[in-house]
């Protein structure tokens, strides 16, 4: 029960921190991009990309923490496979289609990344929920 509570607490805290970061990325993108350039075209493109980044921040946070929680339960294979399938099997092909086939350009690459992260984040947390609810086998 303690491990389950600790895992869910970590997921919640990482989601809250990611939401704060996402809000900052949405509210003041020029603050982050302006450190690197003053070019108005880059600032405009960067702001649109940071909006996509803001959307995937919570998913990235929960997939990272959820992966660690599953590792803590001794399951390293499932999160590896989820990341492989989510990023290489779904996110990258979608990014390619959006960018090169459907003409979304750089935005399409980031949307594909965000979709892959979203898929992995949901899958990892759902797996954590199921695995952490199961009775723990005591080894002799």
C-alpha cells in the first residue's frame, strides 16, 4: 500500500510541476526563446512549438515517473516496450506523415512527438495502476 501511495504521489507531483511549466511556456514563450534569438520569425515559430511542448509536458512527466514506478516494482520490460511502440511505432510514423506527407512541416514533427508521448504516458500510468493494485508476492 505504501509503494502504491508513493507512486501515485510522485505521478501527481510530476503532473502538477509539468502543468506549471506548461502554463509558463504558454504564457511567456518569448521569455524562453528570447534567450537564444531576437529574430521575429524564429520567435513566432518557437512560440507555436512551445505550445505543442506545453501540451505534452504532463504526458512526458507521467511517463517518466510511471516508468520509474514500474521499474520499482521490478518491471523493466513493459515500459521499454511501451516506449518502443509509442515512440517508434506510433509517434515517429505520425510525425513523418504530418511533416512530409501532409505538409505540416516542423509543427508536424512536434505533434507526432506529442502524440507518442501521450500514448506512452497513458499506457504507463494505466499499467502502473493495474500492477500496483495486484497483491505483492512475498519471496521466501
